[in-house]
């Protein structure tokens, strides 16, 4: 599952060095902006058949900020 999440993040952000730097904060480094964040949530929901409420996610220490 981790590999697929990384693949999805790479697809959404076009950042292909994620596997080499899994501790990177995608929001602080501006790799993931607000539009890409919504795209990411949508793709994760579709891929894993889950529902994620954007208003209930943290933006610094959650799965998007840090893998």
C-alpha cells in the first residue's frame, strides 16, 4: 500500500524523488499545493475506496505532509 500511495503522490505532484526523501514535508516544500492536495485526496479515495474529509485533515503532520 505504501508504494501505491507514493506512486499516487508522484502522479499528482510530478515529484519523482519522493522515494529518495520520504521525510520531506510536501506542503512546506511547496511540492503539494492546495489544488494538488484535493486531487491527492480524490485519488486516494478512489484507489482505496475510502472517504476523506478535507476539512478534517491536518496540513502539517498528516499523511500528506509526511509519509
